[in-house]
């Protein structure tokens, strides 16, 4: 639970030659009445495997479902850890809410229910919370913690990379007012839907949390505050801060720490 400052050189990762399979599919959302593109990455040897763990990766604002595979080099990690990676499109600026002001944006329902149900019914997954993790960067970092806290019966571990874990200091940014209404007119929407106000909903026996942020990132302050509040509440978590800004150079390294955390979580629950 302590705050830790690390450098890129603090941990070395070695990846064997990867032969993962990348699939691009469409998953229908009844809630939004549309098909949503999703990338699924299967580890080498998938057809001979059963009961695989699944890691859902959420992209940031302004990006799309291809970001983690094309910019983040996430694919080889499916082989390294023997997991299925699922990368859904979260819209340009959904923030992974079910919007209280725009009924066409119901990305909480899509990711936490419709997508998980589809993946479990079409792939060789282990369909229990202890075999599912969710992580994301920036908007997706907020989304990963938001969805995991609200759906601890679905996700057993969550990670946020440079996440907007408190949205209230940024009322004019990244299209959030289109999804929640303006903070002046709808302050309750902003209070209810910011991760930092959801700490009292965390069951430390059900949800394992990791998050990090670069010291030059504009979200650095809100991440430090989240860490402090989790410490005050006695909620176990891993929090890392290290030099870095809000960019892919930071996130590509950061994801490796998160995947190690998830791997340890999965291995600790091998009988569940």
C-alpha cells in the first residue's frame, strides 16, 4: 500500500517469440442497438487450452479499440501470461458510463454485461471474477476502476494507468459534460460518477487494485489523492509513481507492471 517511485530500469521483462492470434470481431449491444468492434487476442496454443483467464483493456479518450494492440504492443502478453486479451471500442468520449443524459451511450452496460457475457459464451474462458481483470489508460483508467468497483461480482482485479480517477477538476475537458451534463447544472451526476467518491463501495476481499501515474502527468495529483484516501480507508492496493507523462512511452511500460500484478492475482486463485 505504500507509495513507490520506480524507474523503467527497476524491472526487466523478457518476452519469448509470440505466436498469438488477433481477431477483430463485432459484438452487438442491445442496450445501444449497435454493433461494437472488439479486438480479441488469443495465446498461442489456444485451441488446446481451457478455462483461460481474461484481461479487458480499455482505451483512452479520442482513441479506439485498436489502440492497445497497435500502439501499446499488448499482443505478446497473451502468450507470456497465457491469457485472453479483450479490447473493446469505448466510443470517442464515453468515459464508460451509462450516461444519465444521453441514452445512446450505455458503455457500462455494454462492457460489464453484454461484452463479458459474449466473451464467456464464445471463448474458452473461466467465467468467474477471480479469472477476470480489467485495466485501462486515461479515460479507460477511470473506466476500469469505475466498472470494477460497481461490478465486483464480475471483475476480481482492476488497474488504472494514468487514469482520470477524479473527473471533477476537469469539467470542461474531454467531452465529459456531454455524458453527464454540465457540472453546474448536474453536480450530482459528477459526484456519483467519479471514482474517488466510490471508495466506500470497495470490498477488499473481492477486488484487487493497482494504479499508477507519471509524475509529469496532469492526472498525477488526483491519483496521489486517491492513494491517500485508500490508505485512510484501509483498502489494500498497489500504487506506483515514476517519471513520465501522458503518452504511450509511459503506458507501454506501465502495462507490463499491471500484467504482472494480474498474473499474481490469477495464480493466487488457481483453485477458484
